[in-house]
């Protein structure tokens, strides 16, 4: 057992949709610090017309991150935890062997699956079972496509593991699914706290492949000797399920989060929500297409998944393909100089889910909706950022209606918290002060849950206070109310009358 004077080291494996990292988190019993020791790309692989995740490459990189820790640090490693994006999964046979590369959530196999599901079971009834937002890439519709197409992998499968749980299994040999990631599937009954087996039966989806669900901050096992030998670790290491959905880990690390705060986890996707003690499952939530996701300490994150920096990421990739590479700083400088409020888009429109050419898709949306087409990169960037900020305002107003709480502060974490232009636009659009940081909220939340699980921190509240004392936050004050109100009126006309 470590003494109070010793620094404790944890390893957070944070896998995002574009890259993965191994990050050492240090806790000296007063402050946290982070050090990235390994970064690697995570790109989908297209094979025979389908998009997959290269999980064996990811596994290799995770082991490389562990080995780098062993070679660089003398201090023993207390524990390891993995967080990833939501909804995607792997299937294993009865011997625990991987059945093919997991599909990417943007793969087209789920086209038409929402409609097929509603023919088998009313939308309202699916929602009543799960309290989840309807998105065609949810695990439920991925599995329904396998049922519909008589996929032999599903017939052979003995176990389904969500993505972080697959890596926890490979790290320990233990098959479990963590609570927060389970609730991204639209197969978990958030009120009863178990798999929604009656719904799955009606949709002919097998429930016997679903393992037990464990709470965030559970020690699921230890690295086996063979893996320790392979990575040169010299001591036993706990494997802890953090809040394994990266968004829930990020929310765990937000200082000052209270009943009057709205959080935005800003990255490729934007997740806008509030932390509440119990799920809300009613007609308003259904109509507005919000989701109840499992959080920490049995809390629920009532949130909506919105398109985020994907719009800029894909535009940047397209300009690079055309021979005009632009850094993030260059992108934002161009956006800052562009004329405001020329054209606006609905970031969540199907046009932007996975277009071949994002700038062209944005121009076509503006033309179709009777707005001036953005004529250059700066205009496109400004259009995207203004539209994202207005979308956040819509979500914030919805959340005030749904919870009855007045939301006084917007708290932004994740990569988007470094985008000062987007943060200022958000303060202006929402007419609320914006507090940003910590930037590395997901890794911090991962480490925080490990520290609690291993007995080095008493609770989340203490951890959040320590994070506030350890990392700087930025503040943005709102301004320009009238021009943003006028733009918001235009923006609302672009949204479908029935959300989702």
C-alpha cells in the first residue's frame, strides 16, 4: 500500500475516432498531472465496401503504450483503464476468439434499419424500454442489420463486448460490459438497470450474448503474467473500468458541474447535456430525441449527441486532398476574418453524416435552403462554427424545458475547448458565460475513476475539486445579443419540425 507521500501512477488508454493515446496520470494526493507517452492513428479500413475498425492494430498500440511505461518509469503502475467512443462492438466465439473486425458506426449497413425496427416495434415502445436517442448507428440497429441479413457472425457469436470492454477482456480475460458504454447501445433499460430483454426478443436479437454490466470504477482483473512479460512490466497491475464511454469519463472530470450547468463535450461529436440523479423518460424527451446515458455514482447524463468538429475535420481533409493543407490555427484565422452570418447549416442534417466532399455538401445545403453559398474556406469555417454554436443554444433551451432548471453556465471540455472562436461564439449564442477546460477531461476522468477504484481517492466530488486546483480554466463572457438572436431565428427555420 502506498503512503500518503508517494505519487501514484495510472495509465489511461483513450481511444477516439481518429487517434488513440496512452496517458500517464499522476496523483500526489493533492493534484493531478498528465503525460502523454504514446499516440497513434485510429482510422477506419474499407474492405469489400464496408468500413471496419482495425482492432488488432489498436491492441498492438495499447501494448506498446504499456511497454513504453515499463521502459520509462521506475515507479510501479497502479492500474490501467480504457475508454472509447460509443455504440460499436466486437463479437467473440465460445472460445473467446474475435469473429471478424468490428464495423465502424458510419458503415452503411444500418441504412434503413430504423424504419425496419419501427415496423417490428413502435418507436415509442423502443424508447420506453431504453430512454435513448434514436440514431441509425446505435448498436441496436447494427445488430438488427445482422439479423435481417442472416449474418453468420451473429449466428456463431457467444459474447458481445463493446469496444472498451473488448480491450479490458484482452487485458484480463474477464468478459464484462461497463455501465456507461452499455447505455450507448440502445439495448439497456436505464430505469430498471438491466438489458432490455423483452425488446430484444421482439426484434429477434439474442440477449444471451450480453455479459453482466459493471459500474464505472470496477476492478475487473489484473494483467496476466504473459502480458506483463511481453510488455516488461515487473509487478502486478489492476485493470479498472473507468466510465468507459469517453464522454462519461470527460463529464466525471468537469469541475463545478452542478444543477445549473450545461456541459458540452466537444470533439468530432458534440454531446450537450446535464447531470441528473434519475433518468427522464417521457414524451418530451422522445419528441426532442434526447438520451439518458449512464454516468458516475449512479447518476444519469441527459444529453443529445450533435455533430461537432467533424464538419471542420472533413473540410480540412478535403482541402488537403485538393492540395491546400491548412493547420487548425490557419483554419480559425480564416474563420475569424470571414463575414458573419452569411449562410447557416443544420449540422445534424443527413447531408453531413459522411459526404465525399464536406465543403461541397455545405455549399449545396446553403443553396438548397435559399442562402448565399460560402465562397471560400474562411466562409465555410465561419458557417460551421456559427451553426455549431446556435445548435448548442437550441440544445441548452431544450434541456431547460426538460429539467425545469435554469442553466446559468456552459462548461466545455474536450478538444473543442481549445477552439477559442467556437467558445466565444457559444457564449454569444447562448448568452451565458462559458468556462472551458480541462482540455484532457476524458483522460482525467479515466484516471479519476481508477484512483477511486484503487482506494487513493474517496469520491468524485473530491476528485473534481483536485482537478480544478490542478488545471487552468478559461472564461468567455457573452456579447452581441441582438445579432445572435436574429441569426438564431434563421437557424431554427433550418431544423426539422420533429427532431431526430
